[in-house]
């Protein structure tokens, strides 16, 4: 395409990223309250194979703040060796953790269509369910309606109503700050929490982060929150995400790619055309 449009500008940007597994953590009957169960699920997923099948070789792991947030997003290099081990594909360890937990699991993995963020959600869900089926548990893949079942007019699974025997393979929403993602999803009193987690240590970390004024210290505070989330495996995340490439004609000026808006995809308000160039 570049050969046919030699004067076009090539924009290669990291995708906003649309995949992690959310679990109900506010229901006393949920098997996911046991960290061994959560970590078993994490170890059972071959992220490298899945990422390559979806995106090819240009991938990077994403956690609880999307990579397009730049310095605010936790990266694999920020994790210590122990935390990185929790993302290693290790089926024997996954089976051992479930055995140690002493649970008999009959689970559902929901994904939601039509998904406004990512057309790859369905093949990803099928691959993840297939990987989890290698564990000593029963797993049913369930296709649900995004508007009716996920959003549900504010009463769907998105708003803390994932059934206790179920998980949801979903995406991160188009928020605009690290605080939106972390406080919004994880603070115990947040009205936009999906998991309904109650963790006083996490609440205190978020309260403190919100008071930090210095930019570098504020970045560190929010990254520490993300490291804490990783240490608890409150979601199965760390999936690999790819890049997107756009070709911009030379006569389109002041075009800005907006990776945070999966629908619009770009900021056109300041753009203008001049086909004389």
C-alpha cells in the first residue's frame, strides 16, 4: 500500500487493547475468591500462542491500564521476577493449584457480541475456552448480547452482576486517565466496578494516589496500584496486544489518531484538506 501511495504518512500505533477476564469477587459463594483458582486460570493460558495467532509478532502485554496511556500503563518490564512468573504458561502448575484449592469447578466463560471494541473477541474467546478446558474443570463458552446482557441498562454484568460461577472476557473501556481505569474499576465504593471487590489496602492506595501532585510521584503511585492488582491476580490479564497501521494521504492535514476512541478512531475536528499538496 505504501508503494502505491509513496507520499502517504504511515501511522503505526499500539491498539487500545480489548481483552482481559473479569471475575465476581464480591460474592461469598464465588470460587474466584481463592487466589489459587485465579492463578490456575492465568497459568493455563498460553498468551504467546494466542497473541501470535491474533496479531502476529508485534505484540506487548497489557494489564489494567491500556498501553496507549503511555507512562501511566504498567509494562512487563516493571514487574519483578515473581510477578512475571504468574503470567507464565504452566499447565502442570495450574493443575496443582486447582488440586490444592480442592474445588470442583463448573464454570461459564461469557463473551459479548456485537462487541464495539474488537472483532477479534469471538476467536479469542474460543481459544481461551479451549485452553482452559485442559484443566480439571468444566467450562462452557457462552455468547451473550453486549447491550442486553453486558450493559443491561446499568444492571448488566458490567455493573457488578457477573454470576458467581462465571467469568467475562471483555475489554477496557475508553476512559481518559489512569484514575478512571483504576478507581473506576477497583475502588470498593465505585459505581462502575465490575468485580465488586472489597479490598481496604487497595482503597487506601487509590486514596493516596489521588492526593499526589508531583507528576513523577503520581505516575509511581498509580503504577504501584497496578503492581498490587497484578500481585493479587484480581483479573486474568497480561494478554498480548498488537498494533494498527493507518495511511494518511498528504492532502489530509492535522489528522490525529485517537486510540482511546475505538469507534471514531481519530480526531478530525482540527483536520483540513488541501489537495494542492
